[in-house]
């Protein structure tokens, strides 16, 4: 059964069908929330809320659009709302010291590699936290989900040119924030070739 | 001068991003490669952007704790057992409208009456001469409020049109509540 079939069934009130959609999208949506918010507990809460909102708004979902993009759009807006509220509460968080996600630590096989991965995860999350929320969501959608410019524009209710502009600006900022030599190792093979 | 130079390099920066997004035309790629061979500044930018690209490309997906779907189902059931928030919002909205309907005319009446009283020469002199300006102002405001309230009551209460308007507003509110109940039926707990 295709995703669209599950969506149709869920729209008709089949809760099991919506459960299938939750099963399929729980990790991508959770990851989106975690990358945006930088905290595992808050990401769980935001991901749950995303699915609750999707369930409540299924009737207004336009089936001509991609379900994935629609779901990400809900998650993105919810996370940005949370970040704005967080700023309003005057909480001071040392973003550089955000703990890495527990699941990311468990994936490392040995202690040395675990340390490297932990450092990279901390660095990455620290860099993301320094971006404005709108730029952050563009980077997350581009790198973790390979969303096209069009898909990002649809999920952020923006235009393709605005998405390109945000993505380029965000990359430039990240490049300036990234300490030289601290990034993932460059593939071996002499001078850098423009090969992507 | 520096701005001109930055503008000259901007197309190459756009090309770098296009390479990273897999959206570069072959001719632009060749032009970029030729430029990077001669421009140290752009080469440094390219190194920086491609480092970011590699770091983020290598990042894994963070997964939720096991049992996410079960927790979602429990939360959905809990959410359903709650009375819908629409009635609370509606009550608040209607309350706000009612308070505004009272406060706005009385407030406006008070302001206009105060201005009118203050414009009279005797009052102005008295205000200026008084040592307790604050006390005078407050008592004037109280007088103005009384005048405004009296004027409103005098105009409102004996007029049958006023009562008809009030009844109409009441009927419209009832109709609105009925329509809202139809539009947003209460979700029954399972």
C-alpha cells in the first residue's frame, strides 16, 4: 500500500493508517525537531505535537501536495514557534555546550571513535544553534533530507530564490564559524577539485 | 574598491553553492575551477564551504526513543478526552467584546468631558492655581466619568431602539454559539 493510500485512509478516519504514517515519519520528524531545538526531550515533545497537529489538520491537507513536505512544514513552523517563545522567556542557554543526542553516542563502536563522533556531534549542534531559526531549517532540510529548493520552499512557505539566498547565507556563516581543520576530513586525493 | 572586488567574486560564490547543491552547469564549473586556480581568497572560501558541506553530509539522523508511536497514540487519546479549547476561546472573545463595549464609550466620554471642562477659563485657572494638581485632576476625571455615565444612561435607557439593539445582539450571540457548536462538534473520548 502506498503512502498516499495511508493518507486517504487516515483522512477517512482510519487511525491505524495514521499510525502507519507516524511509524514511517517518526525518525525524520524527530531528527528535524532535534536539529532545530538541540534538546532530545524537547525534540520528542515537538515531534509528538507535530503529529497531533497533522492528525487534527488532515481534513485541510491538499492531497495534490506532497505529504512529506506538508508534514515537514508543520514541524518546521512548530519548532520556529518554540524557538521564538524560548527567546521570549529570556532563558540563557550556552549553545556551545548542548549535549549530543544519546542515540548518536550509542552508534559509535569504540571509545576513540565515540569521542570523535561526540565532538563532531557537539560541534555540529553548536553551529546549528548559532544560525537564525529560518536559516537553520533550510540547512536541516537540505542536508538531512536532500530536499530540493522547491521542496524547501514549499515546506517553509517561501520562494525558491529566498531559499537559495538563505542556504547560501547559512553556509557562509557556518564556514566562518567552523574552525579551520575542525571539520570532517577532506577526501584524500591531492588539491581540491570542484566535484561536490 | 573592496565592494567592487566582492561583487566580482560573488558569481563564483554562487557557483560554489551551486556545486554543493548539485546544480551547476558544466561551463560554470569550468569557469569556477579556472578562477580557483588563480584566486586565493575564493579558494579559501571554497575550502570553508566544502568543509561545512562534508560535516553536515556526514551527520546521522537522530532517532527517537523506542515506543514513539505508542506514546503518540496515548497522547492523542489524552488530547481527545480534554474538552475542546474552542469554547474557552469563544467565551474569552465574547467577554473581551463585552468589556470593550462598556469601556470604550465610557472612556471616550470621560476624555471628551475632561477636555470640555478643562477648556473653560475658570476651570483652567483653578487647575493652574491649585497646589494639589493631582487631586484636582482626579476629582475632575471622576466628575467627567459621572457626566459621561449619566449622559450615556440618559440617552440609552429610555430609548426603545437601544433595547432592541441589545436584544438583537443577544440573539446574534445565541445564533453564533449555535453555529460554532455545529462547526466544531465536541470530540467524545473513546
